[in-house]
C-alpha cells in the first residue's frame, strides 16, 4: 500500500518543527475491504443484494402480468363497445319508420 506524506512548514521556524503526517493512501478496493471488514459482513451484504435483486425480478414480473391483464380488459371493453354499437344499429334497423307509427294514431284522432 503506497504511503503519502503531508507536511506543513511555517516560514521562519526551524526544520525540527515540521509536522509530518504519514497515512496510507487507499484506493477504492482497499476502502471497500476496510469498510466491509470481516467475511460475515460481506456475506450479509451479498445476501441482502441478492434478496433485493430477487424482489426486483418479482416486481418486474408482477408488473408485466398486470400490464397483460390491463391489455386483456381493454380488448374486452373494445369488443363489448363494438357489440353494443352493432346491437344498437340493428335495433334501429328493426324499428319501422316513425311515420308508420304516427299514421294510425293520427287516424284514430
């Protein structure tokens, strides 16, 4: 592990009054190894990460299922709308013209 040296010198003071700090320089991997510490901690972090990925997969699967269900419902709705429109048109076609209904009534009056 490389070492870095930082020092400070105030002008006018002797070199014996230099303060020197020696500390290790850490790269990201060294820091993570220090942060993680022991193997049980790494194991627990891996377990939690795997659990989170599994929950994400489950959520994505559920979302895809719901989207398919919504598409199915929308298709059924469109089909029912078309059937209703066809039925309404057929009813209108089955009805006699209004004049045929009104003429006998007017004749009675």
